[in-house]
C-alpha cells in the first residue's frame, strides 16, 4: 500500500512515521519540483510524477495550497482523498464561506470585497473593528490586516490598493470578541463512518498557534455535541474522506466556524500522545479504506509549538510524559520547527509540567 502526499513538510513526515507500523509506505510530492521525495530525509525517490501517481494506491495532501494544476492531475485518477473540491474550499476563503452558508453552518459575519472602495460598505455593515483576509494563500496570520479604529481606514485602503482584488478578493470579517478558540478534528472513512476527537483549546499569538490543550477544559456535553454536529454536516456535505480540522470561536454557548483545514492539523498533534489513535494514523486508515481507530482522549494533553528557534536543552525530556517531535527544518523566524507533547493524569499536573517546560524554552 502506498500513499502519495502532496507537500513534503512536517505533516507528511508525521504521516510517514504513522504509516510505518501499518505497512503503508508514505511518499511526498515536492510541489516545487514535481518530484517524489522521502518525507523524512527528503532524498529523491522518483523524478517522474506521473509514474508515481500511477503506482500509488491513494493520493492526499498535507496543505491546501497545492498548485491547482497538480490537484487537477491528481483528481483525474479518482485516488485523491479528500476530493479536489474539499481541498479548494480549504484554499479559498470565498469558497469556504459559500460552503458554510450553503450548509447553514454558523460563521463570522463577513463581506466579500473585490473593489477597495467596498471597504466603506463593510464598515457600515460590520462595524469599525475588522479583520481583513486575503481569500487565498494566507496561513498562520499571513495575508491578514486588522482595523481596530476607523482612523486606519484610509491607510488600509492605500496598502490594499496594491493588490489585484479581482483575482484574489478579500474576505472582510467583523472582529469578534470570542471567549476562546477551539478546534475539532475528526475523520471520515470511505464508507461514511465518522470518528471525532474531543474539542481542543488553542492559544494563538500574532495569528499563529502556540499551544493546544485537549480535551479543552469546561466543555459541556451540549457544546461537544454541537461541535460534532457541525463536523458531521461539513464532512457529509463534502462527502469527505480523511482527517478534517474545523477551527471555531466559542462565544458563550455558541460556536462559530472560523476556517476549515482539509488535512491533518497542528491543533491535532496532541493525538500522538493523548489519544488511542493519532490523527496521522487515522488519516492513513481513512484513505486506505481501513477501519478507523478510537479517538478518545486517554488523559489531559498539551502541545507546545517550538517556533523560530532550535537552541534549547533536550533535558526537557526529563519531564515525565514529555515527547519531542522535531521536524528537521532549517531555522527561520516564525517557522514551526517542532513541537512538544505533554500528558498528565490531571489538568493541575499538566499545568505544572507546562510551567516546568517553559523554563527550558526561550
Ligand atoms: P490562518 O490561520 O489561516 O492564518 P485564521 O482565519 O484562522 O487564518 O486567522 C488567524 C487568527 O486570527 C485566528 O486564529 C484568530 O486568533 C484571529 N482571527 C481570525 N478571524 C478573526 C475574527 N473574525 N475575529 C477575531 N479574531 C480573528
Ligand atoms: Mg487558522
């Protein structure tokens, strides 16, 4: 069994590692050179992409911004999971909003802007606190602008007028005062079976995920089940196969969907330590047509991203229940270099371990 993953970053690497014990060979497509590389050491495995596609049993993605010509080529084979439509929803905020509205999934109030002068209308409809998102190619807070005061409007218009908004419109959202950010990760198999992990709480800094805690604290059964209904509506609505991540904002007892990721997700890395079956294994099981694994959380877990640095003492591994996952990338500012998973018997103990961990990290 061979699975070809478009993208050769850490998510492909972790899918590869999950595939080893299952006897599933995961290979990565380097989308810059159209070649096949080893997902861990990145050595060249095959330079003919067509041949590799032919010999693969399943095709999948580790990121949504795969060039469309490659997705179209992959979609022709009927081996691509999730579907090209689902991947494009994740890559394009306008498509994403259309899908959420079509399936009546609650999301943030928004306007689509393809002419910069429409920003005035946005202010009239959404208020003067806005978050402006490029509809394509944004991630980790890149491709976003914030307006917190009407006095910034002219300057923003000036900055944004350099963009080709006909080609890439903006999605302008009302800036929400949410209680916290949650995500729900689940998996749907080829026969339509669904397994869902518990809600995860995510802490962001400058638009980038830093820490996840799972299961999120103080989640009522009603809220978990509301989140699961949203997941099921989306996964069934897209006839989705594989792991799907749904980012949400919690406002009181309400959940608003922020965005979808048609793939394994950073806020699901805790499943490597904290759940019976990791998101990576479940994604492979789904695209391989195998039974899905249990998604219960075995114990409270946290995931801490290591961002933009590689110099810290590996002695942090002396903290019980602490595991390092290093991606082997060259260091760059704001780049996710690795993550640490921590598990504990209780949330109090988890908090103590996180405090200990903080002493090792810059
Ligand atoms: P990406 O993760 O692709 O960069 P997001 O849409 O998830 O883009 O935005 C990044 C972060 O910005 C979110 O995790 C959240 O912290 C903040 N954010 C996004 N949309 C809103 C909004 N409408 N109101 C308030 N904060 C927001
Ligand atoms: Mg996001």
